[in-house]
C-alpha cells in the first residue's frame, strides 16, 4: 500500500498539488474529503510537486484532505456484465446494479497500427435517403452530426442506432441533459435494444473532469468488444461539452490558449478519440457517431472545425433536415460503387442540380424574372426537399434511387441533367408524368 | 567515450525535463527508461543543467528519477537500398514489421531496423582502387525495383579520400563492407551500403541548383494546363476540411510523372493511408509496368500517433526524398497536412512556455516552413546528372480561412497555390481548386498565351455571373450571357474532372493538348445564337458531348466520334472567330504546347 499524503498545497479549479515521492505520470490517486472519495489523475510532475485533476472537482476539497496514490492508471471493468448497464464518467453505476470490479482494463490505450487497418467495405443502412443515397454511412466510420441546440440530433442518433445492424451500442453522454438521457434509455428499451446497450453518462450537473473520461471509457470498452468480434456502434453526445471540459482544465493549468481559449492540442485530443474507430481484420469493428453542437451555429468555431478535419465527414442537421451542402461521408465511395450502377452518378447529379436550385431561389428572392430553366429548378428543389430531405422518409436505398430518377424526370429533359449518357440510357424513366403531358 | 546520462525531473504532457550529468546537444536523441521500455526522445531546449525533451511516445508511467541515456546523435534516418515500398512511422519505424511483432496496436518503445539487414543486393562497383572520392560519390550500384540505386560515399564524410579496396561484383547485405577508403593521414574507414543522416539538415551535395521550369505532369487538367507545378518546384493546397486536399494528393501520388513518390501522412486520418497502402501494391505504374508501391515510400504518422514524431515525420520524408535525388531521380514529396506539423510545433512551444505568436504558433513558424520548402529543388549533381525534389503540402487552415499563420507563411515561399474552395466542393465541382484565386509561377505544358486567353474568358464570365446576380438574366445582354456560358463550359467540361473515372481520372499531356484545341475553339468562336434559352441549350449540348468525350478512351472509336460530333456542332453554329484568339492562334501555330 502506497503512502498517504495529507497535505494539499494548492487547489485551483479542479487541479490540486501535493508534495509526494515515487509518483508516475497519469497515475491515479484517491482523494478523500469531507464529501466523500474521488479519483484524481496525475497531470503534471515537477520534482516532488505533483499536480492532479480531481474527477469530482476541486470544489470543497480542503488542504487537509487525504491523497492516496493507487500505483495504476485509470481502468474500467470489462465483461458481458456491462450489457444493459448505466454508469457515470468514472465507471460507477448510475443504475441500481452492482459495482463491477472484475477484469479491469486500461483506458486510453495505444492506437491501432495503421498498417493493420483495412479498407472499409460494409455499408450501414439507415433508411434515410440523405444518408444512404447521398452520404452513405460505412462500418468503422467516425462521423459527427453538426448541429445547434434545439435540433433533433439525439433523435437522429437514436434512430440510426435502432436501425443500424450492429451487435452492440455504447452511448457516451457528455453534459447530457437528464431528459435526453431518459429519452435514449426509453427509445432503446422500447426498441428492445437495451440488453445490447451500455451507457456511460455524464450529465450536465456532474463534475467537469468526469466528462473528460466518457469517450475514453466508452471507447476502451468498445475496443475490447470489437476485438471479440462484435460490431460496436459508439454514440458520443455532445463532443463540444468534452472540448469545453478540456478547455477548462487547460486554463486552470495556465496553458497558452491557441484559439478562442481552447488548448493548442485540441486537434490531437479529439483525434485520439475519433481515431479509435476501426474495422479489425478477422474480428469486429467500432463505428463512432458523435454530436458536435456548434456554438453560435458557426462551423468555423474551433470545436466543429477541428472535428471536421478529423472525422470522416459530417452530417449537418439544420431545420430538422440533413443538409446536402456541407454534409459529407468521406467513405461513401468505398461502398457506393457496388450498390447500384446509378448510385454515384445520380448522387452527384442531384446535388449539382440542387445547388443550381439554390441559386435560382436567391435570384427569385431578389425579384428577378424566373427563366424557364429557373422554373424547372424551383420545381425540382421543392420535390427534392419534400421527398428526399424530409427526415420522416424511411425507405431502402434502392427505392430512394428510383425516386431520384422520378424526381429528375418530372422536372427536366434528360440532357439538362448533366448526367452521363450511359446512365441516362439505362435509367431515365421511360414514361414520366412530364413526357406524357408533352405527348398529349 | 562514455555517454551522458540524466534523470527525469518533471513530466508535462509529452515534454519531460531532465537533470543532465554531462554534455548534451540540441536535437540530441536520448532514451528514457520506464520499466523495461526505453522511450525515444529529443532534446529541444537546454537550460543550465536541465534539458527539455520531447518524447516520441505516450508519457504515462514516467516517474521523477527515471534514468535517461543520451545517444550523442541527432535524430537521423537510415539511408540505403530497401527504402522503396516501405511504410514507416515518423521516426522511420517500419509499421508492417511492427505489426508482426506487436499485433493490432502500436507498442511503445519498440524500435525496429528501418532497412532489412538480411536482404541481399546485387552490387556492381563503379570505381576502382586508387580513385579519389568525397561525400556523395558513387561507389557502385544495386538494382532496386526499376532503379539503379547508387551506393554512395556517406554524406557526412568530409574531405577527399582514396579508395583502397572495392568489393567485386556480387551479392551483399547492406551491412557488409563494400569499400574501404583512406584519407591523407592514413586513417582508413570501412563503408557499407548503409549510413545515417540527421533529418533536420538538408542534403546539399550538388554542383548547382536551377530554376524549376520543366513541368511535373500530374494528369490533372486543371493543374497541368492552368496551375502547373514544375519538377523541383513547390506548391501548396490549402482548403477547408472536405474540400478535397487528400483526394487531390492521392491521385497525384498515383499519376504524377516522376520516378519516386514519398507520401508523408502527417497528423491526419490513418484510414486515408490505408487506401494507398492496400491499393498501391496492386496497381501497375503505366510507365514501368511494375507496381506503384515499388516507387513509393510512405511515412505515416497519423493524428492519434505521438505528436513529437509527427513533427519529425516531414523531415524524415524530405531526407529520404533528397537521398534519392542524389541518384539523379525526380522525386515528389506529398505532405498531408503541413498544418498538423505546425500544430505539433505549437504544442511543444506551448509546453516550453515560449512567447506565443499569432494563434499561439511559435514566432519561428515562418522560418521553419520556409526552410522546409527550401529543401525542394532541381539540381545538377557532381556527375552531371540532374535530380529533383518537388514538394507539395496541404494546409488545413482553421475555419477554412486562408488568413491564418500557416497558410500565409506557406504562400510566401511556394511556387504554386492550389486553393480549394468550400463553395466548389459543396457543389461537387472537383477538383475544387478555385480557378480565380489559385496561381502558379511555373510555365504550363500548354502554351501560356492560349491558357491566358481561356483564363480571361473565365474571369470575364465570372464578372457577368456576378453582375447577373444584381441585374438578373433579363438585364444581361446576349453577348455577355454567351460569355458567361463559355466560362461555365470551360469550368464544367475542362477544369472539372472525375477522379474516380478510369479514363477521365488521369489525362496525359498529349491528350490535354489535343482536347484543349476543341475547348479553345468553343471559347474563341462566335456563334449564331438567337436568344438566351437557345444559348443555354446549345452550351448544354456541347457540355454533354464534351463530358462523354472526356470519358472515352484515348484514340478509341468513341473518342473519335465524340470529337466529330463536337466539331460538327461547333461548325454548325459558328459565324466567326474572335480576332484576338485568331491572332494568338496564328502566332502560336498549331503547336498548342
Ligand atoms: N476529385 C474528387 N472527385 C470526387 N470526389 C471528391 C474529389 N475530391 C474530394 N472528393 C470528395 O470529398 C471528400 C473529401 O475529400 P478529402 O480529400 O478527404 O478532403 P480534405 O482532405 O480536404 O479534407 C472525399 O471523400 C470525396 O467524397
Ligand atoms: Mg484530408
């Protein structure tokens, strides 16, 4: 048993400093105060001065509290007993179940060797045309939903989770509103998915430092299950809260901020988590869907900005719809060449026309005369929004493709679409409403 | 000589402060002992008896008092035959071999030989005993893939030496002595095929450096025709996330007409490297008939790998590039992304508590970026042959705003700027290089005057389109409207290119010159178009055929018939030819390029 120190010399924010010997970087300690016990992690060593971040926060910690070093880094229990359970950011039960202590694993382990990665190959079907057709989700992808508060991003997350064919769902909640937590729990319960779900939930009223642990704990557990052959879907909501916690600690540690107060290593910190998404050859996989709320609806804000550079695309959720612009699945081309011959061409063509439609809308709003071409575009845009973008639409990819051709044929002549003749020959609907009108 | 040692005094992130007993030098490598692991680190600041070191590994578990051994060497890479086809991390650890030992995950403190010591090479001597040599001179060659890999006198040997013995033609391992040299004082030295070179020092064993003028063909129309890159030149690709920086570099790494490509995946997604890793061994290089992997070296230090080795990775890459340039080869280094490298510097600078510059980047950011790109160049070597290193770096500006320190510092030093635009990538106009903002100081493979004429159309067409936003189509003259249609045609039919199409994906210079003629005819002709709808549908038709033309195989029947269709359609409506264009065409003659 390691020595107990009973003199805390400095308390600033959530960081305490003690004089201690034989301590290792990232080691855990137990801080016992009048309010109970909390874990703390060593975040700086300087001679015999040891700084720790206290998981339950610095508030109420007294200079006379006890600090006992544990000689090990942060760990979490890993077994099938986790299934259906709900924990907090330190891995303590939030439900009425027992504390789990068997088979402890370390969190924040090393990265996957890039040469052991494989090219993603499996589409994850969601039934949402804006995803399946235009920005296909792929197993092992890491992808956030960019949104502002008030948008139904948690609904979208849970819908994808329920519809996706995965073995296991891990929900990492950071600064989650209690209502939202209940929403997830109820939805998964109703969908019969609870017994293949694990929750690690930090709510808005929990200590900041515990928020930092949620992605690492969730992903460490996910990694073990994936190595056992499970296809794991990790949902992280909301990563902006995670980044804000990083910022808070960095400021306490008097680090020079780089951009709007965030630390210079924000990119590396986010990447360390998102890059855990992987497809293990011969075993399972981790697919990560996150939520990144954009303060002030500003995508250039450091959190969405750094996230976008790390993740394999993003879904923009605005006005309750997945926006075609800005939304991107970088892995779509890995799978959309084998779905159907018209998938790629139609996907690009429809978006290009939608961009033209937006221009016409702008012209119209400025009071310009709408040319015949503009009229066609306006018609197209309205149909596209109603039939493709509406999130209540729930159809398989193949139907969505057919629908795409129908919409095009309803609005345009085939050579106006800018699509390759080869595709038009094969897929252009022979008898669209429009052709009938014209022959009549 | 006994090595300097020290003990750990402090740990802060990936920076460790060490109490040093003895002498240390800046950038010297040391190893921190933690349990049975030794963690590679580099001295980045010395203050009195303390050295600050950046650790190339996770620092968890390091404790005060842990021992540190200094190596006496600066951070260096191994140079010799067997680099091609390898996949290294930023410190030249071979990742596939690492995986054989450690499985799915990277293992801290595990460092392997960069070059296979067991492999034999067919050595042919190129000089005889008695010859006088100095650093960089060729002792002999070994075949490596399709190249004659020059076995050279190590670059760090100074002065003139006399060759005493050279190994006869035969099979040798990289560690075998293949040459013995002697200096004026009679000191002898044994040379093998392998030597080390410190990554942060440029290799400059050439006679003369030239201005880059010869095009480095990328087979991307917009680059080769409009924003060319020259062999030995430098260029950058800034752009917001998702605009297509990585895809652009990936297709360049496949199709560029160079001998060797060094891919430096610096601090971005691991998944993107995997595509290259898995596909290159399967893809044949049309120029050589061998796999692309045989001409490629991949330096892979992606975003979740240690940030200090990310900082080192671009230097590892450029040093290997310079090494092959010494063999008279044309090397292309593609770094994705230089911003992550700059951020690695920023992280360390922050830990060192240096006075921060703009956006907390260190004050020396500009000079470090400048001296990195300075390592590019086309040179004449001592034996009269020419070699080049071309450097292309992506930049990932915060918020996609080019007014930030890394983009600005880079723009000051590069010869071409391919700025990617969010607007264009949102509209799926690939490559999303902004045709009005981008520039190149290098000559085009197609006649510069013809290209300038096209660019002028684009510029004026854009002005019309801006104006139309204010006055509407109805307030625009038919003449202006046609100009606008022409600029749109240039953009959509020629500048945009489908990277994933087997034919359109890579277009030779020969084909570019050929199809450019038709493009030019469209842009320079006056057409009989009676109203705007007529003009729009005419240009739609032209575009449709031109797009099909682009995807028809070179010189195939389909290609010929598409071309005939285009010519017919142009002639049908042509009423005249713009006089300026006529004049240029007459001056330039039929030789487009
Ligand atoms: N030339 C291209 N052709 C087709 N699609 C492209 C092209 N360039 C980029 N894309 C699309 O955009 C996505 C993002 O491109 P990428 O190069 O990864 O962006 P960046 O590196 O700038 O973040 C790709 O996954 C692909 O879907
Ligand atoms: Mg990229």
